[in-house]
C-alpha cells in the first residue's frame, strides 16, 4: 500500500497550496519593497521627528486604505522606481521631504493634508491635495503629473493624509513656513553674491553634493538635468535659503547663519536647470515674487547667473 505522499493526490494538493500562497502573496499590500521595518532612511538626518502609529497600516479597519497608504509610502521613498513614467529626473519625494516627510524643519508634511483645498498663488486659485502633488511631479521631479484617478496619485495622497494622523485641523504647522524670514533679514536680490555662495558651497556642501552639484550617488543633484526645474519652489532664492538654514548641512543642521544660507541659495539658483515651460502661466495678474529669478516676466535674464558669469575666474 502506497503512503499518501507517494500518491498523485498528494502532489495535486501540494501544488494547490503553493499556488494559493503565491496568489495571496500577490494580493498582499506588503509585496515587493516591504516596509515592515520601514524604508531605508537618510542616515544623516537629525532633529525632531514626528512618530506615527504604524499600526494604522498594519491593522486598519479598512484594508484597502491600509494598502493604499503602504503603496504610497513606497512611491514616496522610491518615486523613480515605483512611478518611473511620471518622474523626470530620478529624484524621489523624500529627496526633499526627509524621512518620509516626518522630519521637522526639513520640508515636513505632518498635518499638511488637513490644510487643503488651499489657495495657490502660482495658479491663482485654490488647489486640492492631489493637484498639489501633481505640481510636485511637474516641477520638483521635472516630470509629468499622474491624472486624477490614477492609483499612484491616490496612493500618494493617502500616504500624505496618513501623515496627519493625530494632528488637529486647527493646529499651527510652523514647519510649513518656508519663506518665513523677516523682511529685514532678507538680502536684496541685487546685493546677493553668488561668488561668495560658491565659496561657501565648496566649504560646506560639496562633500555630499560634489563641486559640480550633481550629487555623489546618494545626495540630491542641485542643478543640471537631474535637478528640480526652474518653476519649482526651491528655484525661489528665499524659499531655498530658508530650507538650507533649517536643514543643511545634514550632519550639522542650523549651523549656517541666515546670510550664509542666502548666499549659497543665490549660487545654487544661479545655475542652469531644466526649464519649466509653464512659467508663463504662473502668477497671472499678480506680482511675480522678487526671488523668482528664473521668471522672464520679472527678469529678462537670471540676475544671479549674470553676476556669477561676470566675475573673473582667478588665475
């Protein structure tokens, strides 16, 4: 008499079990790049970080919502991998919004979803969270936006909304204020010195970003074809300076003073970067911000580029 494992029925049952396991694995929200231990994070980021109840992802009352948040986190951390059709420069959301958007002072997104719909001065009308995310694809990632209803856009929106867990709608989000410097602290654009910024960049930034500003394989490209385009938020000098002042260098945030941050920002925003063709449709009917140096509506040519190019190279 043959044992059960020697019978054909055993192999049929074994095959059925393996197939079932594969099907359930494919349906799982934790397939592929698994986040049970969290995505790979920036090893140099420091400072306060908002902690979220990860049990929301692991034990949500709504499995579809939990799955969307999980997939949104994967897209946020590895945008070029999980949304390659829409990512134009190889950067990821977390290239600017450190630690998955949870790092205070580093373009943190905690609570941000609660503020939408919100008036957008560039477009001249209120925008939804998904519309704001589309703008990030267009400008910061120099790509094209997923259309409304696209799962990638929905996943990202669900993840950013998840970052507001435990935050009240009325809570003041001080970390959102990018252009926060008092007018008295701002160096007028015409008095900024991108040459001094270049010297400071070599001293304080090039160890990670390289003297060419193209990154070292880990750090973000700061100009050139793999950088944010000239219609993005960081292409505005004071916005970039505020970020640098709070977040850079990563190994020693808040070590730059406001003048140094502005001079480095002037050097970075004097550099060539991809052109955003939609700039002509920005700020229609209102004054273009004075630090939007790439905008021909305000400057026939970037004044910081002109100043940098006009400075003789030391022999």
